[in-house]
C-alpha cells in the first residue's frame, strides 16, 4: 500500500520518477557519502537560521510546529516554524511560513513558504522545491503565493525569489506524484546524472544492465530514447545493429562534432575500441597533465595536480590551498612551475580546468602567463567525443581509463567522494584526508597521461580489420571493408535454396539497378518531379482562427504577439486546405487559406497557437468523399483523378 506523498517524494520527482515510486512504497536504499554530507550540512545549518529568525521577530509573533489548516493560519502568526500540511494524500513538512499582505481566503493577508538552504546560492532545485510548497499552501489559503524566501549559506543570508513559470512545473510535479501514488507498476527505468548519489543507484544499475537499457549510455537523453522506441529499438544490442559506416563526403576535411550512439553501442557489444575518422592530438616535447579539485558549492579550487613528462623524465607536483584566501597563492605557484618549461603542452580531461583558470585569470596580476597556459591547454575529451568509442557506458575519466587498465587506490574514488573527503578534512583537520585527496588527484593525472598515450597511437590500427592486441582498437573504416566483402548465403540444403528463391531472397541482386549515365540520370530525376504545388492554386476563401483560452492553464489572460516579440518558430502561420463544393448544377473547387498568430499566456508564460489551427487537415470531407466515390464506383486511377481535379476550368 503506497504511503502518503512526503516532501522527500516531491523533491525526488525533480530527479527521477522511479526514485519517487520507491520512496512512496517505503523502499530502503543505501545513502552515498555525498548525500549524507548534504543532510549533515542542512541539520547543522537549521539552528543558526532559526536563531537569526528569532532575532528578527518577537517571541509572540512566532508559532512553532503547527499542523497547517485554515484554522491554524487564522491565528495570524507573523512567522510559523516547522509547519506540517497533512491530508488524505500529502504529509509535507514546511521549514517555515512568512505572513505577507495580500488578499486570500484567510482575509487581508496570506502566507508564503520559507526554505532553509545550506548552499551559498539559490539553485534551480531549491527554487522548484519552494514552488511545490507554494502550490500546496494554495490548497489552504486559496491563493498562489507569487514568491518565497530562502535563507542561504553559513551566514544565513535572506533572499526573496519570484516563481514565474516554476509554479506550472510545480503543479505538474504534484500531479505526477498523485499518479505514482495510484500506480500499480513502477515507471520505466531511465538512468540520469542523479544516479551517482541516489539511494537506489546499485539496484537501478543492475536492473539496467539486465535489461540492456538504452539509458546506460550517458549521452542519450529521454527524448532520444523515445525516438528510438518509436522505431522499436529498445536495447543497446538492437541499437548496435543499426550502425552503418557512412561514405566519405566531398568535404572530408570538415571536423567531426557529433557522436554516433549506434557506434558506441557497437563498441560495447564487440568489446572493442573503435576509432572514427582521423583524430590528431597535439604533441610537444614537454607534456603537462593537469587535474584540479574544487568545492562546487563555494566555487573555489583547493588542489591542483600536475604530471610533467619531459622525454623520459616524469615529475609530480601538488599545490594545496587550505581556504579561499590561499587560492591565489596556490595559483601563483602553479604558474611559476609551468613557466619553468619551454613551450609546454597542457592536457586536461573536460572543461573544468579551463573554466577555473579563466576565472582565476581575472584576479591574477600577470595576465600573459595565464593566457599562454590557456592557449596551450587541450581538452582531451573534445578529441574522444567525436572520434573514439570505448566499450564503456560513459566517457568519464574513471570509465575510460579503467578500460585501459588504470586503477585507483580507493575503490569508491570519484569526484563527489572527493568533496566528502575535503569536508571531512575541514571539519577534523586530520592529515589522512589530505593525503587521500592528493593521492587521488595524482592518480587522475596519471590516468589522463595513459589516455593521451593511447590516443596518440590508436589511429595505427591493423589493416586486416582486427584490433591490434597492444592497442585494443580498430578503425571504423575496416567495418566498411567488411560490409563490402559480405557474400550471399550458400545453402547447405537444396530445399532451403528453393524456399528462399520463392521468397524473393535475391530481390536486390536481380531488381536493383544504378544509372551510371549522367544525362540519363538527370532525365530520370526530372521525369517524376511534380510541376505544381498547392501554393499554385488560387485561394477562394480566407479565414482567421483566434484563441480565447490558454490550452495549458485554461486562463483567459492571453495576448497575441506582434512580429517583434514573437519567438522563433511562432511567426504568423498560414495553412491551405482543399475542398469541393457540390451543388445540383456543378462541382467547384474550394481553396481555403487559414491564418493565425501566436499567443502568450500572462499566467503561465507559455507561447502557443490555437488548437483548432493545429488540427486542420490538408483535404476536407467533400474532396475525400468525391475521390473515394470516383475511385471505387467508376474505377478511376489516382493519376486520372489528379488530372481531373487540376483542370483549369472552374468546375470539376
């Protein structure tokens, strides 16, 4: 029996429907270290926020631990700490409620939700979490709050936010929660970025591997999975069979930018590293592999690791910052170390390092050394993404380097765990956490070094189509050669050959022809081209279609958009429909032009076109009835009917 919808269930729906479903059913999971850290930060932050609130309000103005209802809110408390909204469906906890002026069912005042947040800035998830509380609060006071209040960070800074379109998404989240509460079967499994810190990450990953789920590929989103499902492609193995090597175009020098999911699935199926195109990685005598660790909440870098390769000599460097004040000194030492080498080439995995260096450049006194580093920095991931397909589910550093044999000392080493280690060091001052972080950072640099060495040698695959044992890679060009050398099946029994001949097995061999003569090909291309289009027909009637309500929120507060304010794709639209007017004297053609404009709803901020305009068809009932009658009763062919309809005379 599903339990009531709690705040954790509503918040989980922002990440994953399946997680919310498990929580509704009371399923238990294993918390990650990062999630425990977030809970601990929130627990530690709440007393400081409450203490600040008590200094802002008088003791008589604050009510605590109320069960939210119209009667309890009618007591006119200026601030409510720890409210609980509970009914047949929901049991949601509110951090606080603040009274503001404005009409509602309670009177000349109303309440808006207050959120306690340990992060130093308002995130999109916090804004949406506050908006869902606002929608639930509207069930009691019958008025939607326009905004809310958030207390942020160590200093408990108070900030106000406005919801806008977040309220519409909040309503959809609550409707989805009610559907999950009534559902008997769990929703479809879709892995996403939140799985790294989710309670049920191991359970969902094991299920995805058993199902050979498409969402195992990190690059495929939910919309792409739906498009594949419409083609009956439901597993990675099925997706691997759809890969076909493309022929080289006339502009072969254009660099590749897209990633082929089918080829990625093929690499996983064949357990082979495929190389697409001719990738090149910049080389230099001095190669520096850099990796940085930072605090995502505060936004500062506390550790920079370097592995410097100069010929056969390899050196390791680690630069540490105890706090934000030491970041500038750490960055200066990093610049001085790189400046010791003549024309080095720097490598990073991802864009995190470039973004961090560009941020620190704004505070650096010397700009030229920083500009030189940015010019010599190469993001290795931009080379892997379009050219290299590893038999791993993602292109992360741990997965890619693990495929090449790299291992980390800590079994649970990851970017999120490094944040936990840093917080533990800040809290306890234990040097073992610092040693663990430095070791993890240098192991990342060594993994990047091994990846770069592989990328430099990977294009030299064996020419026979088999991956070289030392490189464990194969060129995609070899797949094309194998496809061209496929021969037709030779049957072991004469009866099988007889059956397949009757089933037109060799249809393509005997019935597909290619025009090789240029002049004949051009004549053949122009022969079947239509000489007329619907726009050549003279319009006989014009109609304007308007809208009176928003199709999303059913509001009447809609305004038409002029040409300057109209979003792209929602300009003034026109459609033409063809019909026949049948009278006792003749049958006449009728060409109707429908026009409409885009509208914007002032409540939910949605842009739309009238639903009646979207449902219009190209051919109306009179024409379709006449066509069916002539085709069935008089047995006229399609070409004869088209010629009869397109006659320049007024009647048909």
